[in-house]
């Protein structure tokens, strides 16, 4: 039976003559040299213990793959002698993700104009005109109402940019103040005798006429040509001065 000594540790099991190491007596274990020595054997003559010649042979290497790096190059070598050629594969160490502060993150700001924004602007409502132009009207006769509301452009700032806001009258609601149903439509009215919006009071009393106008809006950044619609409508409300509705009694007069 042969005894193997690993990592260059030599054990003498007998008083045989040792003639030195030879290349045939070496094995490589995990890339490091280790030597194995044959144990002395009995020669069968009188039990005398003598050494016998060295026996050749090689142990099978047992080598684990190793990663060899040079700068950004790397190569996995499985040969025990560590040679394995010289062809390296480029290799990059995985970079740690950089911590990005809030100040480094680019922000995208969207220019937006809302109905509330338009409502906060000073929209020119166009006025409310009542005919006849006097503090009283007669029952059973037409009381005419109209407005000069028209499309116009307002200016404002959004995110430091000059923005144009275009408002257009879209719907009118007329309330003549006597409890009758309001009149709603797209007609701004016209003066007498070509009037298109009017009301006849049936009883005497004091009334106030009101006009509710709804406005469509769109906006654009100053210097550009594209208009973007605003969701919802702005609203303006106007009222007249108090009006007295009176009953006229016809009388015959002379000549």
C-alpha cells in the first residue's frame, strides 16, 4: 500500500534509501505541488526491510475553475498550472447605482389652465340692457332684454409664461324676476323693434332682471398659434337695477 503526502510534507515509513524526487513522482493538487513517496516493501528474503525502486505514475489532478482578472479583463482557468491561455474576456465590475437626489431629477411641468383659472380672470360680461330704458315698465307689454357679450382675449401668466385665454359666450339664461321660468338659449338679444328676447309681466310689482352667461374658453402660450380648450365653462352673472312693474289705467281725455 502506498502512502501519499500532500503539500510537500514528507513522511518516512522505513529506513529505505531515498534517492531524491523525480518529475514522475509529483502530482498537482489545486494548482500547488505535492509529492508522493512509495512505502518500502519486504523483499521476501528473511524479512529484511529494504527500499525498492521508485514507481512511476501520475495522480489525476483535481482542479477547480478559477477566475483570473487583469484590469477589466477576466478569464476562467481550469488548468492546474494556471496557464489557460492568454485570451481574456472584457469584464466590467457592476457599478453601484448612483443615488439621485431630488434636485437631480428633471421635472416636467405641464402648462394647464382650468375653469377655475378662467373664472378668476376679469371676464367682460357684456352688460345687461333693458328696454324701455326707465325704472318702470307696464304690465301686458313687452320688456326687452339684451347683452353685448362677445368673444375676447384675456392675458395671464402660467409657470412664468405669458398665456392668452380666449373666452366666448356660449349660453345665456335670462331670469325676469317674477317667478316665471327662466329663458335659456344662445341668443344674446337685440333692441326693439327687432328684439328677440323679451318678457310680458302679468302683475304689478317690483322685479330685478338677471342674466347668467356661460363662457367657453381656450388658451395658448403667447407667441404660438395653437389653442387648447379648457374643460368646463366660466360663468358671469349680471343684474339690472330694480324695476317697478305698473298697471296703466286708460283714460279718455278731451280733444
